[in-house]
């Protein structure tokens, strides 16, 4: 059922994203989603920015010349016989300009079941187009196509000139349960992302929604045999003091004895979990490489072996399982 609804809705969402203005807290976008998929209650989870992609081609008067800058350049280069001198002669005096899209990706999530993997993850880009650089810099004319597509650092960039208002663009919508099932089917043993979700279902936080604390950076491409290759990497939504700084604070005045060190670890774990709002947070941050070193797991395991028990029973069993067969993402 989810597959059908998502398939039917994604094309409407592509159009709606183009028509929906960017608003504070994405209120209009969330309302659009509620009307499109009323069975799911989406919320904004996190925004990741700092990326950009090539934009379009404009003439000196600001008129659009090419919708896709890279495709336009490659075709113009081919039309000039792949000759740099001919290309420069044809286009230098036109003073064409290239834009770029500065982007942010908004992750929105909606849980639909009790299992950690039972949620919909939606990725919507927010794009701002601005003039980036001239197609040709008279002081540094290109000799190869690559210098047009990815110019050297010395190429002059234009003063920031925003073209229109920021706008949304649909990127991807994913039923994470289905995606992880496909990911598991790629190999005989469970991939790390699948083990991560399975561990959540076994942990003391199993009753909490995974998507309230984590989303996934997803990739999908075809290998040389035209077979899909999937990957998923968890991204934490939670913030708090780093484990290293907490450890440094607690070390002040602590005698370096095994029991004292174990009690210190227990306190660090308690504070770390408390700041992030769920038990075993330290464990999942360790798996994801999010500020918790894997060496902590071995030390906690040693504490358990000495009879110092400070983890919930389910988490202790989870850690013992990890120590027997460790993995990270």
C-alpha cells in the first residue's frame, strides 16, 4: 500500500514543490503534505546545507540561454569541433554568465508503525540560484573542456547576485522499511545500516520512534553490470555535549582506579543519553561514528565482566552481541 501511495503521490509532489513558496518552519510545505498524504503526519527532522550544483547559462542582459549549464557547455564545445580556440572565438564577446544553485536539503519524516524502520523519509531541496562566474575569463582562457566545467581556482567569480526567490525541489521519498529490505538483499550478511535498525528494535529504546532521533543519508546508483547499489548512513538529529568533554570534566579529581573509572563511564553514559533523550544513545552514536569512540564499548564490556552493571538489561545484551561481532557505519 505504501509503495502505491508514494508512487502516485511523488509526481504530484514534484509539481507542488515548484508551486509552494518557501515559508518559515516550512508550514506551507507541511500543509501541502498533509493534503497530499493525509494518512501520514510529516514533521521536519533536520536540514543539511553547504552544497551547490551547476545552474544555467545567461547572456549579458540576463536572458536565459541554456537551462542546464553543463549540458549546454558540452554541446557548444562539440559544435566547435572540441577546439578551445574556436570555442573562445565564438563565445568570448557574448559575455555569457553561469549561475549556480546553492542548496539545502530538508529531511521530513512520518512514522507509520512500531518498528524502527517503519517510517517514510522525504527529502526536499531548497534552492537559491545566483550568478556565479563568466563562462569565459579573458585573463584565463580554457584549453580543455574540463576547465570550462570545473574552472581553476584563479577564475574570477561574480559578485553575489540572487536570481529570484528560493524555491523547493522534490528530491526523494523513501519507505525506509522497503529500502532496508532491498539493502539487505544485496549481500548474505546484514549490512551495517540494517544491523543498526535491528539493534534499535532490540534496545531499551525500542518503544521510541527511531526517526525522532535519526534520519538516513541514502544513495542509489547502478554498477558496471547495471545492477542497483544501495547504501544508507544514519545521521543524528540530537545535539549535546560531546562525550570527550564530559569525560574530561568528570576526570577532574577522580582517582584512577578500575571501579572509579567504571563509575565515571557510567556517569558519562547517563549524561550523554539524558541529553539526547533516550537510553543507549551512546551506543548508537558509537555505531554511527558520531562522537563516541568504539573503545568505549570495550571498556564498558570490561566493567560488565567485573560485575559493575549500569546498563539496562536489553542494552547489556546488545553490547555483548556487538563485542562478539563488532561493526560500525
